């Protein structure tokens, strides 16, 4: 399962479906005002556009049961197709009735439905959408906020399409998009957030260079502390960790005093689906390797103490948990630039951080360090 990001990026598939439906509902127009005047051909045509803008209902067979991945994909594809049809009808309307009171609304609905269609995989509509967006961006009367919103919509669409690429290619695209946004909107921090994301997805040398560039900028604003945290995280490898706290259950924890043990530092949260999915694996590793010298320290990103306590008790997680109620702003997330969870680090028996990606092949990595 994929990790939760600070600006989150992955959601359960049903959530995506419902979001798409609700988006389509939000984009659909209100019904034309009722009047006593006879309906014109344009009014009748607008009614057809409105009908096309209504999202399809969930399939009846989904009631009371979770659909299969194949069913979900089929439904998404149909949503995309119908959004494309709605866009075509909106275009046909304002083309045939350019002077109608709803012509401007139809132009806007065309763009919105094209965005929905492309987001849901209707790639045949991408060129049409890009053309409309380019025309709008060239409009001298477009406000900066409108221009920025339009640009970021296109950026997010491009990055979503690139998520299947290898890490290097995705990081390069992130950097390219970041630099374009910074050039066009130099006083906004959003371009620097993209640049930070590029750094977080790059190799160490590139990550350091981009983080330093962000820190040196006068316009990076609140992104600077995150870039500084990234540098601290990169600098932490091979060195002792400064992690000391009073745990949720009152235990005193100081990782620097746990020499002779291999320590798993687990950055997680009860609200993080992938984190919860990893708990059985972490518990198995603990049961198997704790007698040989494995210890675990949890760093919780929760903001509800009681919920965390109940969860830890229910799941029978015997290791200590850090909690300060600040979520993504918690002390160690800030100190070490943690931007995604679950994140698992391994500290060797000499007290030095050795592994920043312990999640994959956890048992083997722990056993290797135990054998040193």
C-alpha cells in the first residue's frame, strides 16, 4: 500500500469514486429559472445540457457490498466517457446559441467536464482541454488568482499522469513543473512546495542541492523549515539520533542510550491506512526478533490521545509511543523532515541511523544489523 503524504495524494478507491461523483454534482448547473415565457429552442437545448451534467448513480449491485477493482475501473471509465459527452453538449449549445443567457455558463461547464473526463482517464479529451486552458491563460483580463488556479490544475493533472513512471522520471517532472510555476508566480510559495517534493523524490545529491536552493530563496516562506528538515534527515544517516521523550504510557525513552540493540523507529498514525496495514508485519518482526535484540519506538502523528491509547491497547503494541498531539507538526516530524508515513528507520547496535527505508524486507534488514 502507498504511504500517506503530507499533502496527501492517495485515497481508497471508493473515496475517489465518490469524490468524482460529488465533483460532477458540484459542477452541474442549477435548473433554469421557471418563467411563464414559452421555452425557446435555446431553452430546450439548455435543458439537455443540464441533463447531461447530472452524474450517474452508483450501480445497484454495489449496494451493501464492496465492488471489485474491475467494477470500479469500469464505472470510472463510464464516468469519464459521460463527462466527455456532457462537455460536447455544452460546446454544441454555446456554438448554436452564442447569444443565449446561458452561453457563458456552457463554456465554463465544457471546461469543467473536460477536467473531470481527463481526470477519470478519458485521454481523448486531453488535447481539447489543453487548448481551452491555453486560450484562457493568454487572456490579458484573467486575474492572477484565476491564472494560478488554472495553471495548478494543469500541473496536478500532469503529475498524476506521471505517477506510474520510475522515481527519477517523476522527480524530474516535479522539478520541471516547480520551476515553471516559480517563474510564473515567483511570489507564491506553491512552486517551492513542488520543488521540495522534487527534492524528497530525488537521490541524495539532488535532494541536497534543491533543499539548499529553497532555503536560499527569499520567496520560499514557510517551505524553508521543511527544506531544512530534509537536510537534517539526510545528515542523520550514520549518526546517533536525538530522539528522547516520555512515552504515552509514562516510560522514559532515549534512543541514544539503547546501544547494543537494533531499534526500529516507526513514524505512523492510527488514521493512516497503510500504517495500520503494516502493524501485523511489525508485530511479527517484534515477536520474532525482540528476543534477539530488536526494540521498537513509535512516533505517532495522531492528534487524539485517547484514540491512540485505545488503539495501541487493542492492537497489543507493547513498544513505547511518542505523542504530542500536533499531527504532521509533531516534534520529530519537524526535526527530521518526515513528509510521508509509514516511515520506518533502523538504528544499529552502535546507536547510529543505518536505514531510512526499513519497511521493505524489514525482517532481513533487522537480522543483518543484529548479526553485526
